[in-house]
């Protein structure tokens, strides 16, 4: 999760059951919220947040503080 109000990379692919970790390397607070989920994971500068993706699918996510610019996807494969 680099500075400049964007997620980098903008899309990643992981196997089902993987835990994705975002680390806020910016000077501003950011968050990660997966579309259609109520949990908002807030990351202060220097802090990580993590989400485990158990089911295959494509998951869009945003920073709730900067949703106009910060959005990306996690593609979860069956792993097998």
C-alpha cells in the first residue's frame, strides 16, 4: 500500500486460503474494505492489515477514506 493514494499492484492473484497483508507506507491513514463486506480494516502509517480469502472469486476492495482513487482487486483461485 504505497503513498500516492493508490494500491500497488492494482490486482493480485492468490490461492484460496491465502492471507493478504497490506502495509501502509504512506504518511496518511488508509483502510481496506472488501466490497459487500462490512468490516473496514484501518491502517495508520506504518501499520499492516490482513484479510484471509477462503473462497475463490474476484474481490474488489477500496480505501474508505480515498475511494475515488484507491481501489483494486484480489483474484482468488481454487489453488488446485
